[in-house]
C-alpha cells in the first residue's frame, strides 16, 4: 500500500470514528430519555399515560422500519437545513442520529423493563418522588444493560456509516466504494474490511469491559 493510500485510509478511519461516535453520543442523549418515557408511561408505569406511550411507540416503530439507505435520501432536505449540505461527514451525522435514536431507545427500554418492580415499589413506599425513582433506581439498575445496548448501537453505526459512504459521506465506506469497487483494487477493499473488523472488536471489547465493571458495583 502506497503512502498516499495509507494516509487516505487514516483519514477515512478518522471520518468513520467521528460519524460513529458523534451520532452515537447524540442517539444516547436522545434515546435514553425516550426509553425512560416509554417505560414510565406504559400500563402500570409510575407515570401511566397510554396515549402518549402509544404515540411515541408508533413513531419509534415507524422510524425503525425505514431501511437506512432510504432514510439517508429521505432526510436530505432536513440535513441541508441543519448543516447546509447533503454530503460530507457532518451531513451523514443527521440521518445516522435519526436512525440510531429509536434503535437504541428500544434496546434501552428492554433493559429498563428488566428492573425488578419490587425495587420501584419499595422506593415509592419510602416516599421517593418520580424523578428520584428514575434517577436513583430505574437508570442505575438498568445501566449495565444500557451500556451493552449502546455498544451494539455503536457497532451498528459503523456499518451504517460505511453505507453512507455510497452517497458521498466520506469515511472507510467511501474509500471501499471508490477504490475497492469502482477501481477494482482488491487490496484496498480487503484493507478496509480488516480495519472495520478491528474497529468492531475494539468497541465490543471496550463495551464488554465497561459493562462488567458497572455490573460488579
């Protein structure tokens, strides 16, 4: 591999990391509160509101049902409105965040629902307010599962960011398409695949280690 191609690979890796972690961070900040609302407003929840729950659930399901490549194109007007362009890594972060938020919300919702109801009932019996129950019981007890789910979300975003390279988003996906596919440079394609595999292993390993550390507390 030439020095120019090596530099290009480093640039692509950096762009992939930026797209993955920025959109992942945004999906965490948006998805976790959404998951909490879905849990506490469900039947028997501490803030039961079935109309709100069904409405939010419908929106989440609708967004999750759209294939990412279609969503990528469908939100181009919104992307232009937010970042002023439809190409580049900044533009890719918008559809990546929209796709990842409902995905992570559902994963986090599962972890939140696994919190023993007895703990919540005990907190309510001791006079804890609803915000206190969410802050002191619900989220801390579900945190290992939430972190594990966020790790899965980040790995899914790596694949989605590579797909975004097909429409000029940059990153390793763009390099694989422009050089590995269109120019038939098999070595470049294999190098991109190897880097993506190593990246997934690194994120999964870090996520598993953090989950175990939180779970032991």
